[in-house]
């Protein structure tokens, strides 16, 4: 059970569209939004990733819809959004969590490998925002992009993802300025190392995990719920004047990257 630190019903009568929402960080966000009262559409490429989380949300007493769509294909997003509106009546919250990543040295990265991550993370985020705009502007709403901290430094083996997430930060700021007048707030969360995810298991080699933890000023790895609760806050009226923020949720990890006094 995800520990919910907010008042029940904080997001009652809101509808959320969460890409990548079946597993990992975005699965946790979807569940936390539902626990706060939102109806949630879970969207990613494969139904088998979505159905277990949809069932979990419904078992919790929430409302969920699972619909398969690839953020690289605008027509699939359009269809998934229409299905969401047909089922739930309106759209209030969009969470752009669909992402692809792998470790690869720049000199071995193929143009298609680089482009595939840009297509999913950056262009996919734009595709979803663009398609959601007409729905969000009706009553106002919010967009929450999932960024990273990779791009704040020169992170090795992550050129593709860093470039994509730098673009996501730029989209966040640009849309905040352009769409604020429609009552649409656009923000991002930049998660640090989150231990209970498939990405962490695949991208952080086991031998460096202890060292990584010691380098985090709060001396622990992140948990999915750390990100999920931050997402509930940013999507709630408590954040109604927050627009264009990229909220780093990493226990102080990236700020401490240059701390020569930290334990090795
Ligand atoms: N190292 C180097 N290049 C890789 C790679 C790796 N581990 N994985 C994929 N690529 C390259 C492929 O070689 C291909 O380029 P090429 O045509 O020049 O060979 C390109 O990326 C596309 O790969 P493909 O498998 O056809 O794309 P896909 O759309 O099926 O997969 C990915 C998308 C690449 C993001 C894949 O890693 C994936 O699906 N990952 C799981 C989801 C995920 O990453 N979630 C994020 C958790 S943080």
C-alpha cells in the first residue's frame, strides 16, 4: 500500500492521463493520484504493463482505464485521449512519464538509438501535450513532465537520455509561459536514484549502489512513493501558483556531486 500523506479526496473529480503509467515511477504516480481521488487513464505501449496497475487501483476502490498507445504516434495518443474523455468526461491532469533508456557509450550509440530515446522522451512528451491541449484548456488543468538530473551534469553513457531530458525541461518552461494564460500549469519532477524501479535495476550496476547511496546527503536511495507524493502535490490546488518549475526530488544527490568530502 502506498503511504498517502495528503487529505483524502484532494483530487476528487479530476481525470488524469498518465503515460508510462503501468509500472515504476509513473505506475506509482498513477496509483497515488487515484488514492487522492482522481480517475486515472493508464497509457503505454503494452496492455500487459497496464492491466495489473489498473486492477490494483480498482481494488483500492479507485477508477482506472488501461489503454495501449505509443507516444511516438500522435494518432494513437489522440485515440487514447478520446477514449479517456468518453469514459471519464473530461481531462484535468496529464503526466508525461513514458520513457526509454539504456546505458551506452556515445561512440557506440547509433543514430537510431539516439533518435529512439529522443522520439519517446522528448517528442513523445510534446505529442501528448499537443494532443491534450484542446481538452485541458476547457477548464484549465496541469501537465507534469518526468525529467531527470542526468542532464544537469555530463553523465557518462547517458548522452541520449540527457539530451532528451534537457529538452523536456525546456518544454516544461516554454509551455508554462505559453499555456499559463489558458489556466494550464506545466511543471516537472526530476527524480534522483529511485531504488524500487526497473530502470534502477537495469541502469545502476549492482557494485556501485552502496557508493551511490553514501553520496546522497539524506543517506538513502529514493522510493517510488517519494516521487508519487511530490506528483500529487504538484497536481493539486496546493500548487496552484507553481508553473514552470522543475522540482528535483533526489535527496540532494546531484547538488552533492562535487562534494569531495563525501564517503567513497
Ligand atoms: N544499447 C545501445 N543501443 C540500443 C540499446 C542498447 N542497450 N537498446 C536499443 N538500442 C538501439 C537499437 O540498437 C536501435 O538502433 P539501431 O537500429 O541502430 O540498431 C534503436 O536503439 C532502437 O531500438 P529498438 O529496440 O528497435 O527500439 P524500441 O522502440 O523497441 O525500444 C528502447 C525502445 C530503445 C528505449 C528500449 O530500450 C526499451 O524498450 N526499453 C524498455 C523501456 C525503458 O527503457 N523504460 C525506461 C526505464 S528508465
